[in-house]
């Protein structure tokens, strides 16, 4: 069954592609979606409701602590009071006025053995590896994927997951990640306010997925999906009990309980890296044209959120070309028009 898409809003914005093709949005409150865009040496914070109302000025702007650093995934506190930056050799919290709140130093993400550091914290090493951080939805802690140890011997290298006090950067809990040799990573906050997700991309070596919670000074994790190293963490929704993953080659979509149990699966098509919860009852996903036997199979699909059964194919007005989608969880989704650097917001 075809389902018609209805255009709600459009906005042209430099860097707009990242709103659709970048990492998952931060959702600091019910019904709110907030996009973080890194422009040069500044991190811009855009509330989507304000953006699509016509105000393209960012709600807040934070200076990047290391002007030459282009890696890492950063985060902003729910109230906008500070930003947490994931750097090459530290996690740094910066207040809204640009002053440094605290610094949590760690070993260098550049995995070259024994490379020198000048002592200048603005030094950027050539390696492309990086980590990520995420401010908890209550604003009280910062979760960060960091390098715990690195030295002259490759055997000394070890990554880890730490939870930091948002007030002063004090380490509250840590967990070594002995299997992780990351190219990059990102966090996804669970709406239960307790669990945090971490997805670690390791290039050709696969993907790691963790769900963690802090109990006192310990970090307790579910890592049952890591036996196959082949699932990418994509989305979670407050009105749905599971989380959504994609097999890294696009062979199937799956829904899981926090302990990794598969609740539903769809392997009817080869899926593209573009999916998420449209709302608590519906998943939106795109099929991969590169592997489709029939060009008609490359399109945007609606799936039942609890069974992942096909509900219908999305039909855009005027024959608009299908492409990547960014479901927002509130019944709407975004697409991107590269010819005009414009983002469109749709509903069914």
C-alpha cells in the first residue's frame, strides 16, 4: 500500500545535510528535538521547532576548545548551561559564556605507538580515531568514550567508558572496553533516564553496542549483541519497549530488549543506513538501491514498530526522489535536498 507524504516545513541552512545524514539528535525533553551543528570552531545548538518556525539563528553557540580538532561527538546539557566536548586527549566542559568548567584528561586517540606530544593542549595529532560524550538527560553526569591507556607498546592500548560528574568532571564510574579499537563512536540516551547506549564503529573490524547504567561507583552493561560485531545502534523511543538496530551490511532490521533479546526482525529487503522510530507505533526505514533487484524496492517504508511488518511505501508529492530520512519520533521526519541545501519536514 502506498502512503502519501505531506510536506510540513522547509528550511535552508548551511550544513543542513547533517540534520538528516548526521548522528542521532539529542532529545532533552518530551517532544523536543535538538540538533548540534559544528561550524568551523563553533558548536551551534538548534531547536528544530524554532528552526522550522523561521528562526535560523542558533539558540546557543559554544566555542570548540581545540580549533584544529575535527573529530569527536559532542553534547550539550538539557538546559543549555554547558557543552561537553570530546577531544583527542581530554573531555572538556565549557559553560555558556565560553569559560572552561572542567577538563578530564585521557590518553591520546591517535593510535600510533609512542608518538610525541608537545604539551600544548591545542596540538592535534594526525590520527583519525575519536570518541564521543553525552550529557545525561537530567544534566547531572557526562558519559564519555575515551582512551584509558596508551604507550610505547601496542598491548598497553585500552579504551574505556567513564561517567563524570557534570559539576566538576570528577570520575564517578569507569569500565574498560578491552574489545574496542574505535574509529569513532556515539551515544544514545534511553528515555528511562537510567540507561545510556554506546555504539562503537571499528571500521572493517565491526561494531560494538553497549547499554550501561551506573550503580554507585560501578558501570553495569549489557553487551550481548557484540558476539557477531555486526549490529549498529540506531534509535529508541519513549513509547516503545525496544531499541532498533541495523545489520552493518543492511541485511536486516531488528528490535531488541535491553538484554539483546530479539523482539522482531525484518529481512525482506536490503536496508540502507537510514532508519528510526517515526513514533511509538511506527518505524521509518529506507531500502538500499545498490542491492535492490527492482528499482521500485529503493524507497522509504513504514513498518509496524512492534513486529517490523511492512505497513506501506511512502510516496512523495511531485515524484520527489527518495533518499535518507531522519525520523523525529513525533510522527514527522526529515529529508535533505542537496541542490538547495534545504531540509524538508514531512508527515503522512
